[in-house]
């Protein structure tokens, strides 16, 4: 097979241009205003799932809310406190947390450093998240 390289949002093989994958650099996606007032960047939004990259600065938190679908959190960097229902846990880098649909949840950064979290909502929500 021919040599391959990445070009923008596509895959190229020996000059043949095929769109096989979408590549997103988080730094190239703008944070949108949100009710939590934090840096939240939608990095993928398909029919089957929604992926958001959240950065919590020291002292920042998400307001307690209910999501209509299952949510998976993966801590990329730092340490945060996650609440799901009545449970509370400290979660650091390389930790995955599952939050069932329609259960109140939130994140808090009580540390002195940045916390970055990858949020995967599946299936893609058809109704809005509800703040509590």
C-alpha cells in the first residue's frame, strides 16, 4: 500500500483524496457560552453520540443538572470531584465514570490546577439538559 499522511480533516493516500475520518484538534474548537460558565467545546456531534471537552479552572464547577441520556466522563488531566446522584468521588487522570440517564450530576474542581474532562453522551440527546 502507498504511503499515507494526514491532511486537515481527511486521509490521503498517494495523492488520492478520500474523506475517511474526521480529525479535530481541541485547541481549534471554540468554547461556546453555556449555563455553567466554563470552557466547554463540542468536538463531535453525530446521530449516535455527542462528545464535549470540558476544562475546569481551579474553583470552577458545573451546576448540578440532569442529562436525558447516559453520560461517560473520562478525566484527561488533573483531579476533580464528581457527584452522580447521592454519590461523590474524587477522580484523577485516566479515570472513567459512568452516569446513568436522568440522574443529577456535576463536576467540581477543588484543586489548584486545571482539570480536563472528556464527556461522551450516548445516544445523542434529543431533549435539552435540565439545570437543577
